[in-house]
C-alpha cells in the first residue's frame, strides 16, 4: 500500500518559488492498478518521483507498506528501492554497454541477490518475447524491444510496487499496445501494486482507478466500475 499525506513540493525558479504539488492526499491499495493523468506541468511525474524516493518533498509524508520514506537517508532509500520498488522510464534508461540479460540482472546483483539472477533475467525476457535477444545490446534493439527489456528489469527483483512514467510515450501505437499488454500481464502474474503516469487514454482505461491532477492538486478520481469521486477543485 502507498499512503501519501499532505504532500507538497516547492521549487525555486530564480527569485520566485513554484508550488509543483499542493497538499496531495492519496492512498493506493495493495495490488491496485492506478493511472495518474493530467496536463503537462500538473505535477504527475514529480509525484511519481517523490513516491520513488528520487527527490525529497517540501512537506508531508509518503509511506510505502508502512515505512515513511520522507525521513530516510539515501542509503535507506536505496535499500528500500532494491527490495520493494521497480521503475519503468519513458526513455528506457538501459545501460548501453550491457546486454539485455545483463541489464535485467543488474538490480539483482546490486541488491546482493546474484544467485539465480541469470535464470530470473532469462525467464522475464522470455515472458516479454525476447527469448532470442538475451545477448543483444540496446543499440541492437528497437525502441519497443528496449522498453520490453526495461519492463523485465523493473520486475526482476519481484517488487511489491511498480512505478511507470509514460511507459508507452516514445513508442508508436501498435508497439505501445504490445508493451502495455505485457506490463499488465506481468503485473497480474507478479501481484504488484502498479502506479502509471500517462497521457494515453487507452492505458488509463485498463487501470482500476484514475486520478487526475491539475496545477499540483488532485481534481478528481474515477473508479472504473463507474463510480466517480470529484474532489471539486477543477
């Protein structure tokens, strides 16, 4: 479970301060698939980065399965990410000098779980349809194939929480749908909690719930069983 309470983020721009997030309250249930939507500048990626511990909040708290990450130091955050979090970037973020299987193995090796890492990497690459690409480098793979390697890497450590920032944003529609289907299939198989930032309505419709941000605030939530909870700020 993810619990965000009264979360704010303020950035300095010259002599001015910009409030990127303005008191976000959000609970993501265990194994839920949550889509976060909103226009550019609404704070979507900032919120995701704070949940991942990539940046620090100005105020408020973020609890991942009961642990408040806003009071953790960098070493503690790195340890928590290695155990509980997977992250999928829009730009893939693969290491160009490593093969597909080595990229997937890396988070396991960094967290001290090298035993069985090769077998786990190959299992996941097979699951995303790259069973014949184990030894290929990122430059030898298409954009869609690179994103599939990134998906496999994100699931390598069996994270309980997976965060994805525009995972289909750099792909054409057909390849994006393939990657999306694989992401959700892996999510169901691994039983993770999944939080997606997206501009893609097709992706959002496959979530359990949609949260919409505008100007750093949550303006409404949509449960995809048809129930809508409008927070009344839009």
